[in-house]
C-alpha cells in the first residue's frame, strides 16, 4: 500500500478505533505490570486449577517438550521442537469464537516477558485436528503448541499468562458492544516434561 493510501486509511473511523483500542491494551498491560514474574502482580496458578478471566475459563493439565507435534509428525521444514500446553478451555461468552484463546493465553518465554507469545497452533486433544472455534459454555480439551529451538531447556518450570477480558455493553468510541482485554489476569507455572528422547527413539 502506498504512503498516501496508508494516510487515507488511517483517517477512517475503523482504523482510528483500532488504533485507540490497541493503545488502551498497551497502557493496561503497562499499568498492571504485565506478566513480569518479579512484580508478583498477577495471581499464579498450577495444574488442575480452573481459572476464569472474563471471556475464558482455563484448566491447565500439564505441559511437555517433544520433537513431534500433536499430529504425530516432526517439523521437517524448520526442524524445531514443540512446546505443548495441555488444557481444558471454555468459552464463557454467548457467541462462538476462534480468537480469544489465541489472543489471551500466551507462553511467557522468560522472567521478564510481559506480553507473551500466542500459540502457533491449537489442536483438539481427542483427534489431533485443528481447533476452529469454541462454542459457548462447552469445555474443550485442547493442546496449544509453540515451536521452539531444539536447545530449549526443560530444566526450570515454565510460565503462561492469561489476559483478562471485560464485557462492555456499549463502547463510547465505536458505540458497539464487545469483550475487551483488560490487561493480565492470571499466570500458570508448571514443570515441563521432556519427551524428546522417547520420541526420537520411536519408529516414524
């Protein structure tokens, strides 16, 4: 897109609203201290604890590193490994959606990571197919995956962050209702199982 087209697009109300909402999200994260572990501002949870954050409920069951993804195949293109978060998730809104989970549940790479990384893909644990949408109020067993370097260590517990969302019946900017992020809501800290040696020894 040419520069003059970008300027024209930026003048449209839709783009202005998106920019304002993005700025609000950044400020909310900053004010809440983000997910930075040293600040202890976000409640921390472990496995088997159901945690609600407005639009989502999440129960983490475990996590592991593997050379193969939930489909059973290795990453033959970039040769990276898989970090898998095993969880039961529930859409607490009244409409089906496929974006809150990806936007709100993030892997925190280190102690200073305040924003986290969204999953590369999310699979249904039952059959290994890609999750397409979460139906309202229906718990779903999923495997969220992140591709990581082969040297990724499992020696220390890892953390995930869950953003809080609140429902606004009528936003003063757009005059529309919706669920908006309100900054960090909770974090999960758990020991990650290293399954890579077992997978490498298994037959393809």
